[in-house]
C-alpha cells in the first residue's frame, strides 16, 4: 500500500505540469539567471571542457517541458547534445517519453523515419549504388575507436563484400576532440573535387591520427594533398580557410543529435543501428541481408 502511494505521488508530480501548464501561458520563465544556472549545471554534469549557450529551448507539444539544444559559447558551433528539462527547471533528462503513445508503434515510426532520412542527401560513399546493403557510419577523425572501425570497414569488409555493400560516411566530430571538427571540414572540402580525394584524405587522417595536433593539422593536410592528381590545391586551401563546409558538418551533427547518436563510431546497416565490433560480425549481417534481398527479387 505504501509503495502504491509512493508511485502515485511520483506520477502526480511528473504528470501534473504537463496536464495543467500549457506552453506559452503559465509556464515558468527561462530568464537569464535561470538559464545561467541550468547551463552551469549541464557543463558540470557532463564534464564539458567548454562553456555552452542555448541554441534553442522549445516547448514539447502543448506542455511546459522544454527541449534544449546547445552551441559552444565561443564559436557558436552546434553541440551534439539534446536534453529535456521539467517545467519547474529542476529535472534534466536525455529522454522524455509520452505515456499516451504506444511505444511499439512509436518505435516503428522512428525506425521508418530514420531509414528514410539516412537515404536522403549527398554524402561520400564507396560501393555500388544499387548494393542490397548500405552501411552508414557516423565518425570522428580524432576518435581512436573510429580509426579502428575505419580499418575494419576499408580493409576487411569492403574488399570481401564489394558486390553487396555500399559504405556511406557521415561526420560526427565530438566536442572534446579539438582537431576533429577542422579535419571534418577539410575532408569535406577535398570531397568537393571528388569522392576519391575524400577517401584518400579519410584514410590518411585515420592512419596518421596519432601525429595530428590542432597546430599541425592544416599543414599536414596541405602537404599530403600536393600529390593528388587533377586536384586544385588553391581551391582546397581557400575552402578550408573560409570554412566553406562548416554548414555541411553542422547538418550531420544536427541529424545525429536528433536521432540519439551520442558516441562514435555509430553504424547503421540498412537503416538499423548495428552494435558490432569486428569484421566477422559485419560480414555475417551483410551476407544475411544480401541473401534476403536476392530471395525477394
């Protein structure tokens, strides 16, 4: 009986603001003082090395819960973090579940939307366009686990399954990696002149990851691309200097954040998140999906 009372009490506290406080009317204000306290808490909670600012604090539906999105205070760059805060600004969470929605159907809808969204856009890719299997990897050039996964995909998986798989690369530079973001922008600049230039720079960055620093990154990339054939290096340097590809990286980061991607590398195989660690696991999934696709056709 006591447990039932406790659960009822907790539910009444959690549900009351959503039911009785309508967005834009009686919702508590998020003034400068409240915002500063909230940002200070989040920086400490997630052990961030930079200061944040709110990019957006939007109400969730007709409730007073807010969805928070962030940028770096110094550079205004998007941060791959999305949080929810309760109406009284007390409780902060990575997730907010709506008990009026069937969770099974909600999950199906999310999966369908993600599959469709992953298929849209123009991104660096290797492999046949009509391959029955597509691997999309969200990666960070400074992440050691990403370097390991890049080697697995490029040297073990693709050569063995070349007829069945297409690899698509998406950027997700993490804020704690100081040269990951400029590396992503530079690789996108190289891709302006062809996919082969992108993948060459992709391999170089991962293979020489331990040699890179924020101070020497740009010069190492300029030195490396001197050997590229039919490559306009002046155009490449201008693209890097002007940060012409910053918007493309922002779009990848925004997509990742909206789809609960919070670590690298994150792989999707035919639109479904795959928790795999080695070539054997990935190749098994590819063969199974390719076999199923052949049977259907």
